C-alpha cells in the first residue's frame, strides 16, 4: 500500500519522537547532575522541567530507578523511585519530593558524587595468628576504611539509626581509616588460653558498610 506524503511525514515525526524518548531514558549527563531542584513540591501528577531534572538524577542509579524513564511527568514509576531513594537515605518514604527530600537531593548533586548506595565488597580476606598477634589482610573492590572489633565474648551489635554511619558493635576496636583498597591490620597483646571473637567492617567514602563475622580464634 502506498502511503501519502502527509502520512509519511507523520510517521517520520512519530519515529523521531520515539527516538527522542529512547535517548532520554538513560540520560545521566553532567548537565543533569549539575541542575538542582527548585523549591516546588513534586508529587504524582506534576509535570515540569523540575520533574525532568528529578528523573535524570534518579536514573543515574538503576537500583533506585530501574526503568530510568525521563519524561517530565511524575507518575507511579517516579513515585516508586522517590520512595526507594527516601528509604535508602533514611527519609520518610512518602514518594513526595518536599523540602527535606529536595534538600537531600540538592546536597548530593552539589557534592558532585551522585547517588551511591552500593556496599563495598570483600574481594580477598586472610586471617592468621602468630604468638599473641592476629593479622588480618583485606582487599576490597573500592577504597575503604576498615574496623576490626574483637573480644573474648561473642560480638554483639545493632543497626545504626543514621544512614551511612557505622553500627554499634561491642568489643575493642582496631582501625585503619585511610581510604585504600588493601588493608593490613595487626592486633597484638592477645592473652594466652583465651578465645577471641571478631567482626570486620569496611566502609567506603560514602558511608556504605559491609561486615564479615570471623570464626573464633584461640590463643595458646
């Protein structure tokens, strides 16, 4: 069937529109990251350049906003992404970008670091004991600080009430707070005929924390 010139033009324009939407879906450009949100509350039904900036910001982290659609319209997908962001940053997950959530987002944009909620990963771990000294070698997938908590009693602890801060852990702490991917920590002065329990925490520059509980070690 032969298409009229008007229909051909209409299809061409429609194709161009679909291409534009596709290109916007995963936009994470520097311009998007430098554009802060203005003082307007955003919720389901909002439609503006402010919503576009919000969606571009959220789309930089697929865990937060897996669909990554940037349309300028605040719909259910954007609400879910906002709620996920709020949960990760310790905010009330109401799906509305009000003053508190907006301030958090603008602070992240101003820092230039972007959303970072991925915990560091232990790539390598080795623990050895020589005499009265325990040596721990760690390698991580990114620069981290390392904290070793040890005690002759089982280690206890609880979640931190503040996002991106270390949890409360019992025991004596030995740390290396330089941000490096490889750690070598020595714990000396351990007492004979005692069993020691330990846990290792690693924390990246954004405050994300990973933990490793070790088997008890007996000093002879």
